[in-house]
C-alpha cells in the first residue's frame, strides 16, 4: 500500500473593516483548496456552506468573526494536508484565537462600560479585568480586542443561554440600560448594579420620602432595601431588622447611597451621609424635580401614595351661579352677564378666594387641608390667577355658562366632556338645571296659546314648534327651525307672529327674508292663516326707499323682502329694530363671507329665526354661519369653530367632538322628519324608483374622451387646479349623460329624442302618466336641458308644458304655480335651484329627477314639493340613471351620506379629493356600456 503524498497549502487572511469579515485567500481558485481546508469545520457545515468572493482578482473565502475564531482556534492536524500561513499577521491570528476562544467559552468578558455610555447598548465587549494573555503581553492587541468583541456579539446570537442572560439583565435594569447618560458612578458600580460583576445583592437600594404627621412639619427621607420580589422593605437605618443574608452587602449599600448623592448633590449631609429631614420647599423640589432624575437613573423611589393623584390634580377655578338668576322672569340673551360666587378647587377640596390668596401669599407648596394633600405649583397658580382676573374684568356671559353646561353633561348627566382643563368650571343650581331640561326637550316647554286671529289648526308637533319659538324668544335666544320640507315651517312661524302680536303688541314690525321664488307663497299663506297681519312686500323696481320705506314698514306687522334686496337695501333695513328677523331657506347665508350674509348679520332684531330643511348642505362652516346670525359668538369665531369642531369632525371623524357640537346646538335647532312618531302625519305612501337607461354611442364617445383628457391634464396640475378640473369634468359628464346637445352647446339641436336614451325614458314615463290623467314634476339642474324638454314635450303631447327657472319674474311664477295646482297644465319642469325649495305643488303625484344632484338632501327637498302636507295621493318618485357611468357608480355613495336628520354631514366636494386611480375607477365607462353604446 502506497503512502498518500502530503499536500501543502499556503493561506493568508485579511480583515475587511468595512464589511466586518475575514477573507481567507489561497493559492488558486477556492474550489481547489477550500473543501479540503474546511472539511473538519462545523461552523461552515464542514465546508459545504462557504461564501466565496473575489478580492483583487483572486478568490477568497469570506468568514464571520465567530467562524474565523473557531477556524484558527481549533485547526486540527490533517495527515494528508499541510497548512502554512503566508504572513506573520495570519500566524498571529492563530495565537490570538486560541486564547480568545478560551475567554469566550469560560465567559471571561464584560460589556464595555465606556462604549455603553456613548451608545447605550452592549455593542462592544471587553475581556474580563486582569486577564493574562500568554505570549502576547498583558494587553490584547487592538485588533484582537475588536475580534473578541465582534465574536462575542456573534456568539450572543448563537448561544441561547448567553442571550437569555443578557436579556434578563436588560429587563431587570430598564432605566439603567435606557438612560446611560444618567449613570454617574464608575464601571465597577455599573457592572455590579446590572449583576455582571460578583454576586448580585438579594435586594435593590431605594429612597423613601415620608410625609409629616402634621401640616407644615419636616419630611423624612431614608434609604431602604427592597427585596427582589418586593416581599420585604426595610429601612437601612433599622439594621437590627435586616435579614441575616442581607448584612454582608454594606459596601454595596454605601456605594448606592453615594450614587444618589452624585445624582442629587443636595441630598448629602455635611458628614457625607444621606439627609434625614427635608423642609416643605425641599420636599416639593424632591417630588416635582429630583424624583424624575432619580427614576431616570434607575433608582427605586417610594413616594407618598397620594403623590400620583396630586400630580394629575389641576387647580380649577369654579364659578357658582348666583341665586339671583331667575329663569322665570329674566329676559337677558346669550351675551348678558351673570353673577357668580368664586371658588378654587383641587380635587375634592375647595378653597374660598380668600383662603387661596392666603396660601399664595405664604408661598406654600404642599398643604394638607381637611385630610387631603394639595400641591400648589407656582406656574399653575399664575395661570389660575390670570384666569380669574380675566373673568372678573370681562365677566361671564350666559352663552359660556350654557355652552359648558350642555357640553359637560349629557342628557342623563353622567358622561362629561373636558375640552380644556384651563377653563372656568361652572356650577349651576337646580333652577338653572330645570331651565336646561326645558331647552333640551321641546315637550317640557310651557304651551303658548295661539290667538283666534290665527285662522288655522296646528298639529300637535306644530304647536310644540310654536311653544319652542316663543320660549326662546322670551330669553333672547335665536332659533333654527329645521323641520323636513312639507311639515309646515311656514304655518308655525305665522302662528308665532300672531302670538307675539297679540301678547306683546310690539312697536316695530317683523322682517321676513326669503328667496324671490317664494315671496308669493308667503303672501298667500299670510292671507290664508293670519289675515289680521298687515303685510308689506318690499320688492320690485318701484319699491319704497328711505323715509318712504320706513313709513310703509311702520304701518305693517310683517315686512317681506328677498335676499338680494337685503344686501342692496341694507341701509333702509338697518333703520328699523325689528321685533323678529326670520330667514326662510336660511342656507342662503351659508357662506358667511358673502356681502349678502354680512349685510343680514348687521340688521337689528330682538329675536332671530332661521328656517331651513338643510342647515348643512356641504360643510360645517355653513352651520356656523347660520348660528352666527342667530346667536352671535355662541359657537365662537369661525377660526375657533374650525379648530374645535369642524376640523376634527370633517377630517378625523371625531365622534366625541360631533357629540359635543350636537349637544351645543340641540337647544336652538329643532328638527322633525316625516317619519318621526311624534309627527304622525298619515301622509300617503311614497315610492322611490330608479329608472336605468343606456348611453347612445355618441354619448359614450363624448363621455370617454372627456374623462381621459381631464385625467391626463390632472396629472400635472397643482391641487387647486386639479380640483377645478375635476369639478368641471363632473359637470361635463352629467351634461353628456343628459343629452349630447347640452354638452356641445348646440343652439338648434337635431334628432333630439334619438340622441339620448334618458330623454326617451322620460317620454315613456310621461306617456303612462298622462294616460292615467296624472300630473308630474320634472327637475333638472340645467336651464338649457329644461328648454329642450319643454319644447319636445309640448310638441309630443300637444298641451301646455310649464318651465320655472331663475329668470322667470315673480308674477309669472305665481301664475305657473296656480295653473299647475288647478291642473290646467299637468307637466311642470323646474330648474332645481329655482323650484327645488319653498313651493307647494301637491297637485303632482309623480316626481322625475332627470339628472342627479350630488347632495341627496337637495333631491329630497325637491321631492317634497309634492310629498308634503296637503298631498292625498300616492307619490311616485323616478330617478333617471345612465348605467355604467358616474351616475350609477355614485348612486351607491349617495345612499351612504348622512341622513337629513343628522344636522352634521360631510361635504359634497369629496369627489375632488379622490386619488387618480379612484377617480379613474369611478368615471371610466363599464365594458358593457362601451360595447353596447
């Protein structure tokens, strides 16, 4: 048998600082030598898991610090292989590795204290102190020390037992490990504290602060030993009661106490021991400032159990409503000032103003009153004094009292809302609470006897509405009557005006401001229900001006005018202090910055009323604008309202803010719907039905081209431009869905009927309606579309077709309404803005929405022209929808909008905030439409 030849391989090893790895380089390609060299090496799975890289054109094996350590430390003798080191540095690695591995295996190492203080973690490791290195001197070569540290860090990930040990140290000392900058003692103290050096004491050393038995006495501070399981706490001064096993650790306790004094130097006595007594000011300083430093440094503190409660305790300024408040006789208004008795409260303890001033003058910090400790923080005292001084100087208006009472208590008085701790907490008496109950519940109000001069019969819910208006008038509070359309807001106001005329005999008239389109309606309703009311209608080119206006108004009980004239003739209207100012369709002042809204707010009136079926159409700022007219200042400034309510509710969906806002407005906003049990209208049934129709090929092509062009332009637009483009596109696609000629602005469109399936569907419906001798309302947003429909239907049915839009004069409007109600013209087309509100058109039992509005509330208001009191027939509502388009896709979203019963709704411009992808999904025609158009 022939002896196998001995193979010699020369290797050199380099350290890659950047990649923190070793590179082992042989004579040829790694494949020729690496499998032989690592055949014994367990850490690389016997040479099968080697990472081969290229260095300076030569192949090398990449080794982690731990892999290199085990390779050099445990290299065996192989009979057929001779390994030689190519340089002195590689040979030194073997010498270092053998000793490093011994220190690692025997755990003769420690975390680097200096590195920990700098970077707050165990990233660097050192050999144990006094380690002797054979053949390489007392100190390990700098590179070998780095190798040791990296290998240990590597090993921590591989050795479950060592990893568990370090995790236990971290968990046992969270404050020390998290705040290295707080450690002021030396390395040995730190190693002992974390349990790395020597045997850890069976206790931790902490500090205990003990309150004096009597107010004003000295406080006691002592070091305490706390068992690891917290089963025993012993004062260090009470050495006689120390467990025997604790006594050998006196040096450790002394070291801990010195550390406390290093963190808080003034805790040390003159002889270097811990101070045993603290004054009140020193105890305050210890509790409020030094305890935080000590806790951050990992020191266990035993503080008085009440301290955590006292820390959270806020000094509150309390104002107790004076008994002089008389809800039975007072007529004061929300801006009137009320009298209070002042108190300062800390927790359950109350101080009079004089007691508080005395404590402040004596500069007390910790006071025990009636068995409760109170902390008097100087900064908090200054805020309380500022709050009180301001309140005394400016007074407390009733609106603040009312607002806080409504917000801080729900109807059952249990849940409380605290928006701001630094406000005056108002306490009210039982009489005021009874007043609040009446405000919250219309059924609690005294009944107002409507005089015989009112020639009508009020339903029970309408009588309660009159009671509510009269009650709020008595206290000078503005009222928003927001009943569903058709529930008789007009008749309730007329009954209220008749009551005021008979009971108060006011010296000035009431002012009613309404849209031009409903002036005639108000005139007729006044003549019907309150014929004794002298009415002056301020309208038309020949209306009275200046002195003539004042003379005409003074002879009337009620002056009726339009929103437009409220701005144009504001100088005339401002000359009179009206006994009531009533806004019909008050959403006309929803934009508070318009000249019209500003002019109306400048009018003087003892009582203000707003009528609106939709006080919020799009944004909460509209609600604020109406309330700013009714009760100025009640909801704060516009900026305050946006910060407190509108922003959190609209942007974040804050339910608590919404609840608080509802609590604020509920007493001044009365809303009933047709479905309310209390209303009991017994109206005939109403059926809402969606009628679907396809786009023509022409419509589909126009629709798709407009969408694609707009989305392409929107990509490069800024947010403001993007919103404008999207709103313009939305208007365009709705016009296309109605009729191509509407979008293309054709003056004399041809083939009108065959170019729009929606128009065909309308004709089909009308053929059935007219065959049954029924009447119909048709709503559209576009005047030009209304013209097309009117001309087409007049030709097809050979009968009068009415069309009411914003350009029709008042007299002509009144004639149209009369013709329709008398069934002289059974088809009535109305533009949504001109005819969607304020008209009584109960002759119709069919309502057709030719195009869709983005706000369901607006559609519902239009429907209520027919579905209202006085309707005796079944009402059929038809909503025309083009399939596969935005009309169909948005229909589901419209269903999700908040119901009209909710005063607070989301905005209608939400579509502009969709992403490009969401817009594309919403607007792109479905495949079926493209194929079938």
